[in-house]
């Protein structure tokens, strides 16, 4: 027994020495950063929570530095100029997808998020074309969102001015937009299938952000075999993919090539056109995973942005009032807000853009991978190195925002009160890997927010309620944001 223990000790010491030697040699080639511990890297030093620690690390090591997740180095990019230079000016070198162990296990090499090369190019091009066309069949994308906005308004009308938590109803409305896009249909807000879809996606995203998810991403080789709650999450996701495949089969049996109803129909039509061609990627697995990714990426982020938008309205009633006056002037009392109204509503547009900036919902872009040895900002980053552009550092870059840590719609208004764009607004990332659902998300946020403020005046559940936005905007990264409000219907003579 003593001999076995001694052998194990020697083996562990040997592993630590080998790990230390490998890290030391690789550190010589990489940008500077905090000294990693053998085997675990910087995980237990707080550096993996980059949106909390980047300011300190950036001041010490500069806007390009390295942290270690286990034995794997990650180069971090901070600030607007550095992130823009990498993702746009060096787009070829920084365009590959870095490791995403959880997503890779779910995708099995298919879809858009985790893939590279020809498969990624074909799937991304198809998704962008389909989502940007805003026209699948007879109903435009805008019409689908407006339709769901009416159901959302009705659900809130049913609260009759009583207190309610907007979290659930907003998530159901946003998820139904995805349902309309991919399945061509929506579900009632209390229908079991809708709740199952939402619950599966919520559990998955909570797992990815949790300490257990960080451990899985760092030590996948061990974690994928260990029992635990993460195994049930993967099982639930597989059941969701089975449901998606059932919908695909139903669509295939009722497909009319001359009248596509949704994303699945468009994919099946394209698959028929691509039959027999070399490098054809329009297969069943790519469709199933792409639809799953649309759910995962397009539901929670948009719902959270809407939830925070309503919180801003009850926190700052003068902002709500000014938006409602603009709605009254441009839209009037009798019709739904439309995307064409956005250009005539500079203040509303500025507030929505500032919400996306200040909320900082996804502080880190998904990991990129360097496709070749790259000379960047005085460093040589070896081929195959993982890179994380820190979007949080862009959205609060003091060189580009007048009051980076305060909520300030003036960031998007010129001296004449007209809306002005800002290049440093990158909530959806930038370059070749920018979120393909950006256009749909922006449309949903504008149409849902204006539809609700067109019909309701929003107030806190209690007059004594106070909200610290600086603290609450971080809630989405932990257990989520929960608050109550009241929605009072606006009378016609109250529209101005």
C-alpha cells in the first residue's frame, strides 16, 4: 500500500513538472499575463471572470494579455481599437471559432456556432440570407414580430394593473418569434411545448455560465464522464433536438417549394437544389443543429434585453414619458409601431441603443481561434491559439464613451437631438463572426418596446421600490433578474 501511495505521489509530481515545463515554454511565445498554476492555470486566481478582472489585468499587462484555463492559454483583447483591429482588419487570421466544449458536444460538428471552413461558410451564409430577407412566404419578418407583439400586449392587459413579473411573459413572446421563424407557428403562452422549449434553453445557458460549466469547459476530458446535473441538461437538449427533427419530417411531408413557410422550408428547398453538388452541407444534421442554435442564441439574450428595457422605463419615468410623446407624434393611437418609424424616432432609438450598450449582456465574445501565426500589436500569436475579444471593454471604453459607466442616451444623440451611430457599439460582436441574428434581435427589441409603451404606462409595483441599474445589469450573469411592475393602459387623451 505504501508503495502504491509513493508511486502515485511521484506520478503527480511528474505531471506537475511536465505541465509547468510546457506552460513555461508556451508562455515565452505569448503576450504577458498572470503566472498560471500547474494543471489549473489561472482558474482559481479569479482571472477567468474576465469582465470583472480585465481592468486590473489590462492596466498591468496592456490591452493584449494571456490567461490560462487549465493548460490552455487564452489571449484576451481589450478596448475598441484592439478588438476592431483584430476582428475587422485582421478578420482572416481571427475568424475561426475557438473551443466551446459544451456547444461542441451538443453540435457534434454541425451547425453554425462551433464549425469552421466550408461548413461554417455555407450555413452562416444561408442563415444570414434567410433571416435578413424578412420575407418567407407571404408574411414578412416584421409582420411576424408585430403579430407576437399583439399577443404580448393582450397578456399584459390581462394583468388589469396588478403587479406581475415581466420575465416570464417576455421570454415566451421572444421564443414564439423564433417558433414563427423556424416552425412557421406559435404556441399559446401556457402551452406545455413552449414551456419545455424555454426551460431546456434556460437550464443550458445557466449551466454554461455556472462554475460547473466553467469546470466542464476547462476539463472536458474528465467532466463528460462524471455523473452530475450537467448530464441531465445534455439529455434534455437531445430531446429538444429530437423534437426539432420531428418538425423537420412534418415539413418535408407538406413542403411546397413555391411557398416556403419558415426557416425549415427554406433549408429543405435549398437542400433539394444542392443535391449532387460537391461540398454540399445541406443535410439533416446541419438543419437540426442550426435550428437548435437559433433557439439557444436568440431567445434568452433578446428577452433579457427587453426585461432590462422595462426596468429602465420604471426607473426613469421621464425617459418613458419622452418616448411616449415621440410615439404619439410619429405613430398616433390607432396603428402598430413599425420598423419604418424608427428613423423618425431619434430619442427612442437612442434609448434602445444605450440600453444595449449599458446592459453589456454578453461581456465576452465567443472564443476565436488564430488561423495562422499572426503578428499583432507587437506580439506573435501562434496558430491555433484561442482568443477572446472582451466586448465589455469596448462598451465601456472611456476613449469612446463620454460617461461609460452611467446610463446616458446622449451617447447616441448629436447636438441637434438627432440619432447618431457609434462604431464602438458592439453588443453582437463584429467582423466575420458577428451574430447572424443581429437584425432580427434589433427588430424585436424596437417593436416590442414601442408596442408596450404605445399601450401602457409602466410603473414600479410599489412607489417605494428603488432599483440600482449598475447592480441589476449584472444579475443576468448569475441567477437572473427578477422584479415586479404594474402596467396601466393609456387612454386616448393620455397619448401625448
